[in-house]
C-alpha cells in the first residue's frame, strides 16, 4: 500500500485479486516463519473480498502455498463493498497458535508488536505469549445512555466515544485500550479511513496500536452509526 498522511491509502496491484492474495500470503508466511511458526499454526482466519472474487479464487490462491504452510483452518469468507485502501480487493485477519520458541519463558506474560512495512500506523501482528487472560468485547458503537446515536454525522467524534466506551468497559476488568491485541473495525464509508487513523493516533500516542482490520459494510445495527469496533484484549492473569 502507498501511505500518504491524511489521505486514503492506495493498494498495491489495484484490482488484481491474484497478485494481492499472493502478496498477502507471502507476507503472512514470512511473519509466521520469523516467529518459529508455519501456516499450519493459523487456527482462525476471516477473509474479506470485494468485486467478483469468490471462494474458488481464494482456494486457488491458497493452493500455491507450500505443503508445510497450507492454511487449513476454520474461516469466514465475506464479500463486501469496499476496503480501506483504493483498489484493495482482498484482506484478512488471522489468529495463530504455536509452541513457544526456546527463547520464550512459558511462565512470563509478554506482548510483542511486530511493525508493518506496508502501513506504519498498524502493526503487522501482535504476538502474546505466556500465561494470559483474554477479554472479548462485542461490537461497540457511539451510543448514549438511552441507546441513541451520539455525535450524529460526525465520524471522528463517534470514533473517539467508541474507543472511550471500550476503554471504560475494559477498566471494569482491570484492563484498558493498551491491552487490546486485535480490533475488527466496521465502517459504513471507508473514505473515513484517514479520520480513523487520526482517532487511533490520539488514543495510542505511543504508537503501539493493536492489530486491526478495517472493512466497509452497508449498514450497522443502529441508523446513523458510522463505525462499530469489536476487540480482543489480552493481559496477564
């Protein structure tokens, strides 16, 4: 992707599913190998496609992986209208589970952020090891106490309130935004991607954001809701 601050990103290989899928798979496998894992260690994967690409195209792409890195796991495939970058037709988020490397201590909780060379705002992965507690937060949006939309029509304000509500909820369990390892972000207009990046930068001033997937959907549960975020936070027990 080409990153320009304040603008929507532009995808590599615009509109070309085969090239985008192959490139993303190669990046995923390289990342897994760097952590002593393989594609076989991926236990869950959600794939988002735009345009005419479908299951057959995805399986053909997956078939190009070496046997030791075949992605054979429970997964969800969803065709959607848009993704965060112009020309992007394929993205996914994945969860992997692998044995600890010899350098890792099974008795010590650790969280490692792996930087991305594609998008400086978003880590390529967040890797958690050791004993841990996992908190799964259902989709949260910008609702007031009466269940009505707050900040109608204002994406930035809705994003800020959504993150505030997630943080408040996590704090009831002795956690917070900085403990989030993974986010799935649904928006009704991916042209708001620059505003989302600004919102996340304010929420994470140290730059240590969670791994995240940003997808455009036709509508969200409450009319006027511009984004909804579900999150997975991981802390020491």
